[in-house]
């Protein structure tokens, strides 16, 4: 009897383990940037001395499921080929081999954190994507970046449409729309599961603006090199010291004044560039307005609830599963024990009835309050995805030159005020203040 009971429990546990094994889903592979494995890509660092670091990279990816939940893991492997260094108010590219050994060694401390999208084609031929996050910053040493696999909700796992607006509220074009996290559209949980069952295979990589690069110790190495080799191209040219024999050389005095005033000039330059950028953004908004109007006319907004209203909808109540195994009560039992078992069964039955009634009330309340809005949101999500596809189809007609807010701004910022202009303005303002101080003052 005991042996038969143990065999039954073991068989039940083995069956449960078999059921717990997920169906093989997802896939694994390696993604390269547009252009292939050997295509060099430059990443902005946000620093003035070293604006960009450049190299080759690949992203190794794995998509799977664990205990019914999606798992995504991405690792970055990259190598440094060169850097852009600021030389005389412009940036110049240097191959790693052309740098002095100490500077090249410092360049190898550069770090990269890559964010992007892995694209693939869905069952119906539509372009779909998943978020790519390569984890901790990686150095160009050929090692895979450290990362902890993420497990997003199924309903926010596979992207089926980019945002129509970028972070400035402008119409987003191409990659900018897919990279924008706000107002994205996603496949439903059931659709995402079906796509994963098809053994999803990522085919293209899009690098998003959130990607960040750090030149490491390179800036310090450049400065240290200038102390021993001041004639290097990237070293700031300092005025030659003139020997003072009795009467000071005014040229040397002027040079010292310029060195002393340099922080003020840099602040003035930043103010001028910031003001110029704001004017350029306004001008670009006017320049791109006809393109936006054409796209809006070709692809009107779908009527329906806003994205914020849709995000406020709570999840529909779901019944929690009880334990898989319960205590067996088939052993020997006297009359009192039988009565206690009957009472326990009756209490358990009444408890289940109360739980069922409470669950039915929660579902009915949710349906009464949210079902209509939830249906509208689902329709609106599909309409936004269709609108994004319409934008892409109408792009050639409405925007034949490929104008974007970034390309417009980059074109205009070429004419931004230089540091020389800021220095001239600083000198003129100082002269005006000096003349004002020298004016005679009269007392009433």
C-alpha cells in the first residue's frame, strides 16, 4: 500500500516536471551593425577633448523562456580602431596605431554601453523588434560585457510600432521613432508568445541614442603627453615667454590676460552656442513643419483614448493557482476522525465557493469599468501601428530629401559662433565696461 502510494506520488511529480519544461522558443545568434562585421562605427562621448571613439562591435543575443516568462540576454564585444581628438577647434581622426604608445594604451580603457533594437520579421511580414541592452560598460578587450538577463512582461516584450513623436515632440522618422520608448506599441501577450514559438531570429541591429561611450583615461594621457611633447597636434599652443629686460613686453602681457580670461571666454562661448542652438531648433521646427503637415494629412491620427489613459487600465483579475500537491487523507481513521474530515471538506468547499464568488465579483467590476476602454486601447494600438507603417510608406512623397530634426540642426550648427567670436565679444564687453567706469560722475 505504501509502495503503491509512493509510486503514485513519484509519477505525479515526474509528470509535473515534464509539464514544467517549456516548449523550445526564441533563439540565439550574433548581431552586427549595418555594413557588416568590419564596418567601423563611431560613438559620441560628450567630451570636448575626445568627441568620439570608433571601433568594430558585435552583439551576442539569446531569447528564451523560463517558467513561462520571456528571457532576453545581450552581450557586447568590441574593439577600438581609432579616436577623434579635438585639434584647433575641429576634430581629427587618429588610428590607434598612429597614437603614441602611452596614449594608445590609455585609449584602451575606453568603455561602451550599447542600447538599441534587434529587428526581425514577424509571421505576417511585419517588422518587429526587441530592446537590446548590453549591460555593464565594456572595454575593447574582446570579452563579452557582463549582463544579467532581463524578463519583461509579455505585453511589453515585442515592439510592433515605433513612436510617432521624438523626445522634443517632433515627428519621429526612421530609427528615432523605434528608439523612442514613450508611446511605443507592443504585441499582445498572446501574440508575443506565438512569435517566440516560431523560434524568433534577430536579423538587424539598430543603435539607439541612449548608447553611451566613455574615453576612460585618454584625456589625461593626452594632457600628460603635451607636457613632454607640446608640439603634438592636439596640444594647445601657448604664447612664448618673452624675457623682460626693463620694460615689459605688452604682447606677453596680453597673452597672459588671454590665458587668465579663458574660463570666462569658454562660458561666453557656451552661452552663445546655446542661444544659437535654440534659434536653430525653432528654425528647424518651421522648416520641418510642411513635412509633418504632409504626413499628418496622409496618415491622420486615429480617434481613441490617449496613451496615458490606456496605461491607467489595470490588469484584468486573474485566478491564482493553488498548490500542486495536497495532503492525502486516505489513511486509517475512526468515527471522530471521519467527522473531522467531513467538516474540513465542507469548510474547504464553502471557502472555494466564497473565493469563486469574490473572484466573479472582481471580474464583473473590472468588466463594467474597464472592458470598454481596454477594447478601445487595443484597437487604438493597432491603429497607431498602422499609422507608423503609413508614415514609412509616405516618407518618400512627403520628405524626398530625407529631412530630419537632427540633420537640420546639424546643418545649422555648422555656423554656430566659434570661441574666437566669443573672445572678441568678451573683449568688446570688457572695453565697454571700462569706458563706462571712466565717465565723469556728477553729484546733484
